[in-house]
C-alpha cells in the first residue's frame, strides 16, 4: 500500500501509536455513513486511476479525511497527510492511518506553530504531483518556500472558502503556478457541507464547550454566507433569538427576509449571549466590539483561521485570564465584564467537537476524489489558476447520493427537452 512494504516503517509524526484501535473503530463508523465514497472506493480499486500518483494532503485529520485517503490509496495514489489546523487533528485517527492503512501522517493535536509548519514541510518532502488543501497553507508554503518542487505538480484541490479566496488572490497576482480545482464551489459541497455541516457541527462545538442552554438567548451570526445561513437556521431551531451581522447589503436583506434581526455588529455585541464568526476575514470582531460587549458573552469562530477574532486586542484589555472549562478561556476586563472565547478562536466545530457529520462530508470528499482523478487525466492540459469542479462530477455526486438514500427523480421527456431548447413556441 502507498509504496510501503508490510515490514517497512511508515515515516510519521503522531502523538501516540497505541490509540490506533479506537481510531480504526471511529473510521469504520464514519465509513458506514459515507456510501458515495464506498462506491468510489470499489471503482478506484478496480480501475486504479491514480496509479503511482504522489498526493500530499493538508487537511483536518478526522475520520472522514481518513476515508478520503483510503479511497485515493485504493486508486493507486501514494498519500501523505498533514494537518490544516493545529487543533483539528484526531490523534487516534492519525494513529490508525499509520498502523492500519500505512499512510504517513504528520499531525498532532495542539501542535505549536513551528511544528505545524514543520509538518507541512514533511508533506512537501513527498514531492507531490497533486496537492489537497484546506485553507491553502500547503499551496502557499510550496510557492514561497519550496518553489523547486512546482515543476512536478500536475494540479491540486482546495476544500474551503478561505482557501479559495487566497488562491484567487494568488491567481490575480500571477503567483499561482499550477491549476487548482475549487472543490468548495461545487454545488454538492457548499450547498450541503457549508450549510448543513457547519450549521450542525459549529453548534455542536459551542454546546459541548459551554453546556449553556441556547433557548431564549441572543445568538449572533457574523457573516451570512452558506455557513452563516446554516448556523443561523440551526441556532433558531434550538430556540435562540438570532441576530445576523453583515457587510453585504444583499445578504443582509436575505437574512432579514429569512426572519432574523439584522444590525451593526457593535449594537449586537452589547446584547448578545453568543457571537460566532463565519466571515473568512480578519478581525470581524475587534476592540471596539469588546468595549461594549455584554458580560458573559461567548465568542467562537467557525471560519477557517482564528484571525476572525482580534484576540491580541482582547488579551491587552484583560486584567485576568483563566480557563473555567477545557475549551473555554475567560477574559476579565477592568470593569468586571467577562468575555469567554472558545478553542483559542480556532474552528469551533473541530476544536471543540468532531467536525462535520460523515454523511455530509461524503459528498465533499467524493468531489475531492473524483477531482483528483480528473486532474490525473487532465491536469497537464489546464492553465495555472483556479478551476471549477466539472459539472459532470458535481452531478454524478448528487446522483450517487440520491441513489444511496434510495431516492429517485424524474427525467425530461423528449418533448420537454425540445421545448427547453427552442424559442419558437410561446403563448
């Protein structure tokens, strides 16, 4: 498997190999919830579309990612993984990937910044022909620190909104040197993963971290993209009074029409019991908001990077800090107000919970697997830049998911197809 003989050691840096039994059980539990990936596994095993392809993935090391890796491996790829967030690694999963699937993993939950980037360097030492990224850190490091490896890269994929934004910025500046498929933009990814996955898993993280009742509380969602839509919907389902803060007038209007209160963030900060950022931008919650924030407000981030909260400003304002619960840090200000930050401002759904449910990641990672196979065939023909997932892949994932759910749909008749392609017939 993956170029390793059964007796050869796997080059890895993980916390504890003895955790592998529990990790394998949880990987198999997720596998049972990922029917599309299971179908692709059988197809890849038979067709071997990735034979000998070196793949480096900078992803959240979770049970779902493990199942993506086993599908790529079944297709013949030589896979190496590192973490895309210091707090998202599930150490038992990393151990099982190394022991049972012989996939080199360089990831430890809670690793410091130097270790995080050393692990990215280890993934680049694999000399990848295809990169898998979640946030574009691997691509960024490849371009900035290891440009000599770029010539051998056929293409890559990007999983999340923040990464796509960074990659498009690179492309605009002419810095991006190879084609990358924006998996995040596939309809079967962002309409489902972002809305239903983030909506459920971010709230799961908030609830696990705090054990505070949401019903009757004011819950502010900062950013009303697809993740924000899902988060607001689920918070309302828990009985919270939901406020939305936005900078885009169209999204703000949509939130208002969806039944939420819309207001400037400074006004929301003064009355919110919970505030969760999902903007993808820097310092969405800043010093001016801390200055008026309600006592006891819980802050969390469900965007990719922890820069969405200006934690340096909050630390400078605090006269006392302590951790009343494992994933909670409380900052006491000079006037006695307390502001509670979850999971160091990192992705709350992965740092305080388990991330998206496997059933929704089934679609996201099926897009990943099929896009990698597409790049293996077509990557050398593509220009450097950010490319959409081919529509045929998006539709295939939807069709496979519907079939797995035992649901069917209708097809157009020839008469209906002719009507839709013609301009002559009217009233």
